[in-house]
């Protein structure tokens, strides 16, 4: 993504009896590689502008990885063959001259503009990602967020695409060391045998990185770990494939037809991946083989001619131009796309796509001609590698300092919002009966309970704890086929309420516990994130463990003999096929019957409505009028109804608990009610709003207790 196809620097001291030169050094210009760059960046841009039309366009990044590994390895191997060593400082200084000026400018442009374009609620996340982009650790930040329950649904930021650049820069730190060690091994062998098996040593060294990385990629993706997409360890093999190609490939003018067919096959593999893969496809893992090997095939085919050759397309000036500016285009396209979505609230239509492409190409042209090329060729930076590296570090620190705006502006606004949240807290303490869900009981559905607009918790708060049932021993993701059993309320009570299910059961557990404390009941929870109490597995990795855990939970509930069992789960869950009707209905119905078989009365919770995807940003932007952030009632419950269908299919008498009126009026579902933010994330209610449902659970469960 950020290497050149022409940069070479031979040195003065060759290895004894060097082998044939690397493929990338036998031709000074590789138009087919430039064309691949053009294809790669256009795939990524298309995916980000219209993911519905190019769902797998993200494989353009994998194409870039192979190209980068190929070109950069070729440069290093050429120097080693010529001098017997690799000048690490010179290599890293070249990378700094090539990479940093344009990337730091793009980052600085976002720093300056984002506070005026993006919602205040996103700025703190933006600051963290700005630093991650500046210091090329963005992929690890995104990997951590992807497995963080409260951060996994964060909105995309104008810095998110820097994850792939971070992978490459980390590769550029590791790969020269691998090449250096391989060169040292080749030199020692040469001293003993009189020949320098550099290619063999490099191939072995590269294989020691590629094979474990690919295996780890397959394993991590197979486990359903979302961090697998971002972490360097699952991506090294892709760059390494390009490295092996640089070492072993020898160009030839013969075999014209086979090489042309090889190039066409490689191009077809890339195209198939771009259209057939989707955001839901497990990736990278084995699915990345096709675009990676397809790219390698196009590079290996080299300059083709004759029947089946695409040289006429490769040589087109627009294609080569896009290849030249591909790095700058990659840098600038994503902020433009994100800014448009922030402004319009949707992806661009076909006419808007044309306008956005014009903006992206204009910025790329300016960046390439006025920043990339001048800095790469600047005499003052090329005269001294140390000077270039020091200048790079200073520039990075200065841009990092400017990113402080992402903390300063939110902190200033949040001081005011904190005062409002404190006012709401005082109103709650004073017994305001319209607090939270109380605003729905009088039919007002009022957003505020104070004289001035005020919301609890502060909508700009960095952390939004999900629920008050916070014991890790009672709700953790347990790897074994067991679910923790925890007790709350009055331990000696004759009325026992069991609560079973996933994280949505957990969010309902707190108001149930509060109702129990008020009414003298005992509550026993069986909570396991992402595991509905069903005998049909979900379509996620590890779902079979959930079913096994549910069977053991049923044994515990049978021994417990509760008066009632409340079962809740996320109705957005997708289940495996289990009979007629909607997937999951049979398994849920069987679970309800099994719970009823313990002698308990079964209550099945209808799930809560879903907010709009930008709910937190919207509330921050419409603090004084959060009604603008409500969603239509029908839209908030789109695709729901499985709970009611399963309850009807069950043989036992199952009571469906429908608290929709505590979230929605006749037409809409607000994001703020009674001075409280309803949501903690995109499918859970907040730990402040949840407890205000306690009176409703007291009413629903009272008949079981004989109250």
C-alpha cells in the first residue's frame, strides 16, 4: 500500500557467489503491480462508499498486503545481495520519508475538521484512535474494541482505515530483522561451503513466520474472535506470501499463454472475493487465501502479451495514475466517506458517489504531488537517515499534541452535562415519580424531569456500565459447559424467582432483584452472555456449549423448585434450523416446557426495542430535544416476535411479559425518558433506566408470590 515499485539502493560489498537476483529487481518498473494497486484501492473505496454493491471490497487490503510484502522484500533482498547486509536505519528512514508526510497530513486534517463535523459523543474515541493512527497501533486498538462488550458497536471513525497501515508498519519493523538474520545465516553457510544459499535461508525464515501466522488466523477466525480481523499476527502471512514471491520469482518472456491465463485466474479470484464475500464472512482465515493467492498469481504472471493479455488495460494512463496515487487515495477516501455519512445519515446514492469520488481524487492528487513526492525526494531528508528519523518523530509528536482537542472539547461540554445529570439525580432522590420509566406510567413520555434539559447518565460519558448485576462470577462468559448460580434478595424467603438467559436476562435481573428486595422474595440467577435459554444453538461459535450449559442449568432449577422462572434473551439472535417455522422456535418452546416441568410458572420476556444506530451521537447533538432521536415503534421491533411464537408453540402455559409501553408511546420509541438515557448500547437498556422497571416486575410477579 505504501511501497514504490522503482526504489532500489545497491551497496558496495556483495556476498560471495550470489544467487540470481530477486524478481522485483530484474525489472525497474512493474506496471502490472501499479494496476493491482489501482484495483485494490478502488475495491476498498467502493466497499466504503456502497457496501451493498461491493460487499467484499475489503479484500483490496489483502491485495495491498501481498504487494507490499513483494516490493519491500525485493528492495531488501537486492541490497543484501549487493552488500551482504541490510542497513536497518536507512531502511526505516526510507519508510518514514515515504509514509509519514502524507499520513500525518491526513490525520491533522481530521483533527482540525472532525470537531465541527462529527458528534461530540464520538470525539473521545476519535482522540484515542488518532494517537493509534499516528503511532501505528490502530489495529490493536480496534482489536481490543472488537472484543470489548461496551465498545464493539462503536461507530466507524475517520481513522479506522489506519488499521491496515499499522499492520504494514509493524511488518516493516519485523521483516528487516528476519531478512537480516537470514542473511547472517547465509553468510555463515557461505564461509563453510563456499556458496551463499540466500534464497533458501530467506524462504525458510519467511516460512517460519508465514505458517504459524496462517494457522493462527484460521484458528482465531474459527473461534469467532472478532479481533482476528485486525491483529498483526493473523495478517503477517499475507505480506509474507509477497515476500516469498519476491525471493523465488524469476520473470520470463516465454509461456505467454499460460502466464496470461494465470493473470486472468488471479484477477478472477480477487473479483470473486470482492463480490461473494460479505461483512458476515469469517475473515481473514481460509477465506483470505483466494485474494492473496490471486494477487500472487497476477504478480507471478508478470508482463503478459498475446492472447488473453490484459496489458492493454494495465497500460491505460488512468489505471497507472490511480496506482500512483493509491496510497494518498487510501488515506483520504475514508474521512470523506465518514463525513458524508455523518452529514447525510446514510450511504451515498449513485450521483453522490460521483461527487465524493471527485473530492477523493482531488485530495489524492494534491497529496501525491505536493506532499508524498516532494518529501520523499527532499534533499535535506535524504542526506541523513538520522535527520529523517528525528524529523519523523518530532512531526509525530506535534500531530499527537494537536489531537488533544479530542479531549478538551468533550471535557468542556461534559462539565455542563454533568451538572444536568446531578440535577436529575437530585430529582430522583427527592422521589420524583416521573423519573425514568415513571414518565411512561402517566402517559406523558416526557424526556426531562427538571426545569432545564438534563439527562442521566451524562450522554458524553466515556464509560456506560451496562447493568448493576456486576459480579463477574455471576455473569461472565464461562468456557465450560456450566452457568453460574447466584442468589439475591431475601435468602430465607418462601417465594423464589429464577432468572435465566443471556445478557438481556441480565439487564432485566436488576429490576427483578429490586422488586424482590421490596417484596421479600428470593431471586436466583443463571446468566451467561450470548446464551439464550434454549435447546437450539445460535449460529455463533461456541453455541453448542450454551445448550450443554442450559441442560445443567435445568437440573439446578429442578432441584431449586422456584415459584417462577423469568426467561429473557436478545431477540436479534439467529438460531440454527430446528423444525417448522422460524429457526429457534422449537428449541425455545422446548425450553419453556422444560422449565414449566420443574413446577414453576414460566414468564417469557418480550425483548426491548432497538434504538437508531447513532443513538448516542444523536442524543449528544440534540441534547435539548432528544425526541429527534426516537425511532418509529414498528421499526424498533422489526423482525421480532419469536418469543411470542415460541410461547404459543409450547405445550405449557407460558406468560409473555410485554413491557413495550415502558419504552414506546403509540408511535415512537424515545431515546430519553424521564431524564434518563434509555440505552446503554445498541441493544441493551442502561443501568439507570433498568431499575425504574422494578414496579412493573413487582406487578407481574405478585400473583406468583400470593401477594
